[in-house]
C-alpha cells in the first residue's frame, strides 16, 4: 500500500465514506443496487499529502453531515479522536515502512462550521499529524 492508499484506508476506517478533499465525486457505484448513485452525506474529506521521510505534517480533515442537530456529528468526531489517540490504526504499514497518525499535542482541536447556503449542513474540521517513516 502506498502513501495515498494508506490515507484513504485510514479515513475510510471510521464507518463513513472518505474522499480526498480535491476529488469528492458527484456519483459513486453502489454494489448493492448495481448502479451509480448520488453521493450524500455523511462522509469525511481529508487533505491528502505525501510527506518527506520522518517529517511530521499537519493535515486537516472534515466530517460532513446533513442534520438539524450537532449530536451525531459531534459523537463521530469524538469517536475518531479516541481512535486516533488509542487505536492501533494510528500506525499503518505502507510500502517501505509506516505511516503514523497522531493528534497534534495529544488532543483534537476541532471547529464547527455551518454552510451559509444550507442550514442543515454540519461540518466539523480538525487537524491530525501524519508522519511517514519510509525510505521513499
């Protein structure tokens, strides 16, 4: 698995679809329905990077929900923070080494954001630290 695939696998491991923030599709293939379907919330977007060996890089990710409440999205953000802090998913084997994921300073800093044009869109943006321990 390369650096890009590792980031996709990591963000997809939280029970929501995950997309590179620069390539959120309009439609995706649904295996169950055997057809293309419109992408709907909830999902995660993330800043994809290819860091230098041993360099720690701060990247942002966002959780997106459509709701009248912040309850579900806040619970998901807390679950992600807990998993990053405690879980083995934070050291992912990749080609030639590992990708480590940490919370900067050991805690998740997050911002709640609303979409001005759609009052039901809820977004929580947060930062994580990636470190690539690879030869390339």
